[in-house]
């Protein structure tokens, strides 16, 4: 049992210790040419709600943390993020000079928050996820906060709807007796993306959930495991955090950040913590989508008026006859589809993508080819 668990505080004060963290990284290569390095998917409204993904993420967390929110993103996205989230204070906008994977991003947030208040409980939620209904998500996070206060790193496992081979899985163990968290379970292990046959077995067992990369944890416990498993990364993050709220912030971050190792938070913290018995899970009985490709956008934006074609884009000029699929357009060009099924068309001023829903996951190959051929102006 960890010392954090033994020293758990009064449940009534737990929610006041919560701080939201939004990692906003990646370029969403499977959503090219809509998502690009300068305007990744979290800066777009991909659901037709009128809200971008990062704005929706912030708004989901606000009732839980009262605006206590930190965003970790790339320097290139600073202006766009602040335009969409003007509430974020300068000290809570963590800018990466270059991507270093999730352990560095989440670990730095934990280190800064620990420097300010070691009793903080952080919750890390990616900027590019679509979640409904919001109220069910928020209740799961509340349970996660209460569980974290007992000395656990808590993940929210998504109830699988099909034997997906595109997600990692979480294997749940025995139920935990946590005040304020009736659905909390121990986590036995995290498992990698499986084959379809293995995924089917996971689904049938009822003991596995999708790993959506949501973590709620005491910052002290998060850093304890990071230090034990990735000491070089931990030391670098601690040095940056110590200077963060001082005039030396920029100088120290510029010097230390480029030399930090790249590793995912699952490998650096979650998996070894689970092996040590320090990870718990709250099942998430809400709809969740990481908008991984254009087929996902089609699911999230169903066709209207009994048509089989989803059309996105202000003033889109699309004609269809016996056609189905999705059209996303940023131009006023007329697009006519006749006798074609499950098509994906993305029309932008400088690039046109034509594929099918079946091959939507392969869009990243086009990005890789363009990068290799030097056509980076469209990336």
C-alpha cells in the first residue's frame, strides 16, 4: 500500500484538489488534408456542434475543476489554442519546442503542479476526443478523483462495443471499496493492441475495457513511478518545473526539453504502476471516439434527410445521385458524386483526398509519401 493511499484526506475536500490537464499534440495524419501540422484535428469542429474538439474538452472539465486547467501543446499552436481557450493563463500554457510523446507532456504538467502544491490530483484528458453524454463522463471522473485520493493512478476504461484491434485494453480485477467511487476496480494489467481473435475473446470475457489514455492521479504518485522507471526523464522535467514560475522558465525549458527521452505514459508509468498494484479503473459507460479517421467523422455526423451522404463545410456545393459516404470541403467548388459507395472526399484549396471508408486508416500513407518526396508545403 502506498503512503499516498494511507494518507488519504477527507473525501469532502478531494474535488478541491483537482486540476485538469489537456495534452494537445499530434497532427492527425489520418485526417489529412483537413488536419495538418499547423492546424491539427483538435483545432477543428469535426462533429458539427459549433465547438472545436479542444474547446469541447475544456468545457467538459470546467464543472469539475472550476477552470483550474493546464494545456500542453506545441509552440506553433500557441496562438490558435489561446484564441479558442482565452481563459487559459500564461503559466498554465505549457509549450513544447518539439514533440516528446505523452510521458514528457503529462509528466511535465505533473511536475509543475507538484511544485505548486504536492497534494494536487491531476486529470489528463486528450484534446481530440468526442464524448457523450457529458454528465456520465463527469460522474466517472468524480469517481476517479475519489479513487485517486486513496493513492491510486486511475484510468477510465471505455466499455468496448466491438472487438477493436486499434485500441489497447485494460484488464480489470477485483472491486475496490472506495468512498464516493462505487464502480472502482483494481487493474491487473494493460495489454497492447490485439489481433481480432484475441480482441473477440476480450469482449466475451467482460473483464477488458478500451484504454482511452485518460488518467487521474495524485501528482506525487505519478512522479514517484516516473522517477523509478524513467529517472533521466524525471530529472529533466523536475528541473524545468522548478524554474517554471520564475523568470528562468524559457531559458531552462529551451536547454533541457530537447534532450529528454521519448516514451509513452503507458510504458513509463501506467504499466509498471499496475504491476505494483497502484492502478485502479473506473468503467466509462459513455460514448467515446478518438476521431481517428474520416470514417469516424462519418459516424459522428450522420447523413440527414434520409440521404446516405454526409456533407460538411459551410456553403458546400455537393450534388449526389446513388452515392454514399462523406464529403468535407473548405472550397466553393462543385462536387458531383454519381453511383459511388462509401466514398471519402476531402477538398481543400491546395489538396484533394479521394478514398473510401474502408481505406480511411491508410490516409497516413499519403502523408508519409508527401513528406518523403519533399512536398511538405501541404502538410
